[in-house]
C-alpha cells in the first residue's frame, strides 16, 4: 500500500471513499465530518440524530453521497468517548476502517485527521493512523492458492490536510509509521512461515537478504564456529535435529565509531517439540512461533537502518530446532556454556534459556551500552500476565524505565516482574553450577534469574513474549496469528534513545 500526504479541501477530494471520525458523545459532527456534513446538506447530522451513526468505538458507518460531493462514499469511523480517546485507540479505529474498505473491494482511501479540537500532535496522529491501517490489513497468504484469499487489497492510502503548516509533520509521522509497520510485516512473515520452510539455515538466509537490502553487516556462524567458541549449551539443544544450528549476527552502524552498541538478542527456536520432555500434541503446530524473539530483533535492526537512527545496534539470534532425535540432549545431562558455567538439564523443554545463555555471553564481546533479550520463554508468563502482556525483568532501572516508556507509546504492554534474589535457591543443582529450571511456581522469574547469570555487567533487560507473540483471535489492529510483538516496542526504545543522546533525528 502506497502512503501519501496531500494538501487540499477534504470535501472536494474525488474518489471512492473518505474516512472521517465521530465521537460517541457528540450530538453533532465535528472537524472533517462537520465539513462534509455542510457540503452534503446536513445528511450526517440527520443520521447522528436518528442513531444510525453512533460513534461507538471501532464502528464503521458507510454513507453514499449521491453526487453531493465528488467522493462516492463517506466512512464515519467511531472514535468512542472523547475524554477516553488515545493514540492507541486511533490505531484500532484506522485498522477497522481500512478493513471495512478492503471488504468493499475499494483500492484507494483518503482520510482526515481533523476530529475537532484534539490535543495530540498531528505527526503522532498520522503515525498512529498509518500504523493502524497497515498493521490491521496484514494477511499471510503465500500458501493460499485461491484468488479469493488475495483480492481486495488497498493499494493507496491518502491523508488529506488543509493546513499547509502541518504537512511536513504529518509526512514525517506517516513515513516513520510506514517503515516500522513494514518491519512488523517482516517479523510476522518470518514467524508465520511453516517450520519446514523456516529452518535455522533458511532463517539465516532470510536475515542475510534483509541485511543486504537494509545495508547491514551480517555474519552467520555454523556449528563448527560455535564449537570453537564453546557454545555447548546452544549446540546441546541442536543435537536432536538433523537441521544444523546457526548463530546470526546483524550490525547497524548509525552512530559514532566509538559508540557502544545496543545489543538485541532474540530467541530463534524455529520449531520446539519440547525435545525428550516432549510437549502435548495439542497446539504443538504453534511452536513454529518459538523464534518470534529472533524475528523481532531482525526486524527491529532493519527498522533502525531504514530510519537512519544515529546509534549503533547489534542483533544476535541463536537459531536451532528442539527435537527428540537419537542424538538429542536428555534430562540429567550437564552442558558447559560459553561462559564456562555448567548447567544440569532437568527439562529439555526449557531450551530457550540455554541457547540465550550462550548468546548473552557472546553479546558481551561487543562491549554493549545495553543488552535486551526477547524470547517466547515461559508458559508461566502467560499464566501470570495473560495473552497480551510481556513480562519485563532486568538489572538496570534506567533501562527498564526506558522500555516501559516505549511500551506506553506503542501500546505493546509490558509489566515488570521482580528478579528476587531468594528464588535463585530454586536453580541450585547437586551436580552442576545450576539447573535449567526451578519449580513450577514463579517459573518466569526463575527463568529470568537463570539468564541474569549470563548477562554480565552491562545494563540488561529481558522481555518474555510467550503470551503476545501468537494470538488466537483478532485484536483491533493485530490480526489472528503472528503479532510481530517487540518490533514497535524496541524500535521506539531505540528512537527515544537516539533523541536522548542529543543527536538530531532525521
């Protein structure tokens, strides 16, 4: 979909459909809806009075203009209650409107951001509107063979603005949103791809292609290279699969030569059967999504490059399958990690923390300004926080505060859980330095405490996205399936960090 911003009178814009907004508690149209109403003989006001246009949040009312203005249809998007309106709701509003227009098989839509006296900056509103429309329209169709599944795409989305002084701000907001949304598409595509077509080697090839397109540095290590580094935790997990493991490293150099990078580490289990500690058959097909953290960091570093952010970023993805083959690691095995610490395996389905342990140790080679790892790590996090909230843990208050601020800005919700020192007792092993699991109680926290042992002295934060990575039903601008969670959050974090460094953001 092509995104453009143009100046002009909204009521005189030609085409198939115009999107205007209406608040639930307004008794008369405001902003762009009022302008259209004046040119349509009070038709919108009449429909509001009759109760046909309610303004209820996410409602869509399609009105035919019958030649009173150049456009054929007006879509009145419900904005909900005015005093409860947020940019997060605006994303959902434009997602619902865009889907309605797609269902009408209309390829071009135009919209106004004038809802009547809203206090949000125009650039932020454009960002939310474009993000909502693009993210809501996402569909994964490469494996669909029927044309019916692919028809009705919107090819052009236009924001019409009558105030020339706002045009540049709106264009910047729309452009940023488009870049970030394309990165989310990238992550969703990677996660949605079936595991037979998304092995560790294929993920590495996709990452290399993304790096070439975005101008990133790329290095992919095979198992021999990882063996030389002593990554025997990662390689232990990989033993049960005929598919070789890969360590994917992407580098973006947008900052100074001596600026320490932010290192993003993403779990890349391209399929997780649980290994010898095998999972139940029910919903095991969803375990192709166990590389959602890896997909998120690949897409985030792509967004950083496309946005030309003035900082250095490194993305590290340990990628492997976890299968119960004849050479698979077993409960009771002891693995020596790259750090030299040893781990007794109590459960082979707690493999994510093992591959991240070696990746976090490897990350310290970059002398990072901060390390953030993101992983579909524990079912316990879903029990604690549900399907839509990511768990946040870490060792640095400023880093956690910055991530929480990015969460507030993007609507990708995080909630902090404590790395309580007393729970480290649950990881003690009789035969090794630690076990890879504690008890069922507090499982997300003990997983975080396990990772903390490999994070070094750098500021470190951990995001457990086991809940929101793959959704079983639609949300306002996140279709059922792979959500791409973490991309907008981490990109916003990087954008905020680049602004805080007092380097001008282009």
